[in-house]
């Protein structure tokens, strides 16, 4: 039996989700909700979804089993908690929340209610990353002990038509982009135990560069460059640089080194891509092309649905999203305090998808 899905938030990212969710045979998109009912109607009509309305109305629909939370980061935990209280499973866009207390309350309440919370990024379920993780697990470079992760751009205001929220609490390169890179590193190295960091704002204001509001100036409330040293529980470390202040674009760089060589992993903010392994002794680099499914945004929602039906753990779990948030808040604290900050949470890395896993085949 298909799993009913309701989408809350009909903004910029909803198109990518709805295009995929309506294509997965195991899912049935029941409705789209938004504060702007015209926007909800537009998305519902575009993707053949039979219902639109408010979030409260959507949570009352018995056909909705999973709520896909695509609201702005500042209200992620609030909207997810309302869904949990309504007895729904939740998939939330990243970050899962903006503070430890609200997210811990959310996850604890979900456990009490017997429902699940899972969250982005689900890029790690893409074939490119799954192939990379299989290569690392197979010992191709030995046991990883260090990594370098880089994301540098001028910032999203040049292309995003409504970028203000990306420069407020819950945004900036740390909370907007950091989940992709940190989740990938945790999948490779395991839980983080300590962070140190520095950062700051390159400019106090930004100007929208695209869309009907182009030319509008807005204020910046969060660091727009963050540099962190991440130490892991089981050993190893990573250097992470995330910036909205660079005129030189350098994105998707994640290099993991072990005693036998270095693996250049696919862009954490994508689902495909190859892994290139550089070995010592003058050997030619090896390219590991993506092997597996071809789906993108919404893959985690489908994995959650199938996992609920099978009674097994979902892969992009709320606990993983919570650990990544805990790390990011620790980075913020390290930037403010100028010293190292211990990370208290721990998480088990997810099992890999079977190579034959196919989102476009009906299984329920």
C-alpha cells in the first residue's frame, strides 16, 4: 500500500521535491500546504496533487502519513513538532532545527508518540556517494585519518530570488551548506568529539541580484565565512572551510586521505558524480563511477516510507541530523568563545543502500 505524503512549504525547493515524490510509485502526494495559499495551489496544480491548504488543515488529513517539512530553517523544529503531535512521521529539510533544545524535544517527543523524524541531506543516499562509501569501506585508501572540505562562493543572493533567510539565524554557509559536508564526513569518520573554529562576516549587508526584487538591500546576521577543525571520536580530523565571501568559486571539494592514498569524493550537495582515488607509487588515479539508482531530492522520504513499512531503521535519520546540528552549534560556540568545544551527541552511521535499490519500482 502506498504511503501518503503531505508537503508543508511551497517555496523554492518544493519543485525539486514534488517532481520526484510524484514519480515514486511507493508514495502518493496527498496535498501541499503553505502560508501563501495561492503558492500552495500553484504547486499542487503543477504536479497533479489533489489538495492544497494550510499546514493545520494538512496535519488533520488522515491520508497523510509523512509530512515533508520544507519551511524556512527558523521554524523547522516548530513545524516538525506539530506534525509529530498529529501522529505523523516527518521528513525535514536541513537543518533539522537551529538550536539543540528544540530539536532534542522534537526527537524525544517523536519517540514517545511512536513516529519517526528523518531529515536532509539525503544526497548521501545518491549513487555517487554510496559508491564512494563502498570504496572507502573496502579499504581502497586504508583507514581514513584526515580530510579537507571546501565550499567557497560569492553567496546565494546573486541567484536566489528571496535569499534573506539564508543570512539570518539558521542560515549562513554553516547551517545552510554545512549539513551536506558534515554529514558526509560523519558517514566516513563516525561521530565528532570536538571542534575549534573561527569565522566572521565579510559584509554587513547584501543585495538581491535576481528575480522581481533584484536590487533590494538586506542585513546579514550570521557569519558568512566559517573555518573549522573537526576531530572525531574514533580518531582522525577534518579541515572544513565554508564561505559566502569568495569571488573564486570552489565547491564540492571533499578529499579523504588514508595511509594508502587519497579519495576525492563527489560533491556533497549532489546525488551523482564519480570518486577519484589517488594511490601512491606513481599509479594512475582510479575513477569509480556512480553505481546505483538515478533519483535525487526526496530519496530520503522514500527510504523513510519503505523503512517504516518494513520496520527497519531509516538511513537519513533524525539522530544523524541532530548530531550534525550539535556539531554546527558547537562550531558557533567555538567561534564566539575562541576555544575548543566538546560535542556531546553520538550517532551510528547508516547502512549503505543495496546496489539494486530502485526508487522507481513499486515495492509496497
